[in-house]
């Protein structure tokens, strides 16, 4: 399938409440890992709060895009990456928007 830039337009920017449900953590934490509050800083999910387990170094946020002419079942999502602040020592953990990520 060939997609032109005109065929895909980003959906409206998400609110913090919308984005919190689409946060994906990278890696798998052990079952005994501590759950901690985290906040996203910058980017489209600025201010979103979530809970993480095991202090993952990276969080991935996806936002659905409006798509025209795509086959049934095909979704297009914009992907944003947030990285754990290396100076984070307590809650809420801060994850900063990584502008250089895909």
C-alpha cells in the first residue's frame, strides 16, 4: 500500500486523560517490582500521569491518526518516546519527551 502525506493526518492532540491509557512501557518487570507514580514532561502527552513498575527506562505513547483509504483493520498511530530522567530519585518519576526518537 502506498500512502501519500495527504492521506494521513494526525488526530487532535490528546489530553492527559486520553494519553494515560495509551502508554506502553518497555521491558517486563519482575512480579515483586515496586509500582511508582510517573509524570510525562513535554511533547504531546505533557502532564499525563501513569503508574510504572520496575522503573522502565523508556515509555512509548501512541496517538491514533485519521486515515483514509486504508484496508479494513489497518490502523495508523503516531509514536512518541519518553525517557526516564536519570536524576529521578522519588515519586513522581519524570519521563522527558525525546524529540529525536521516531
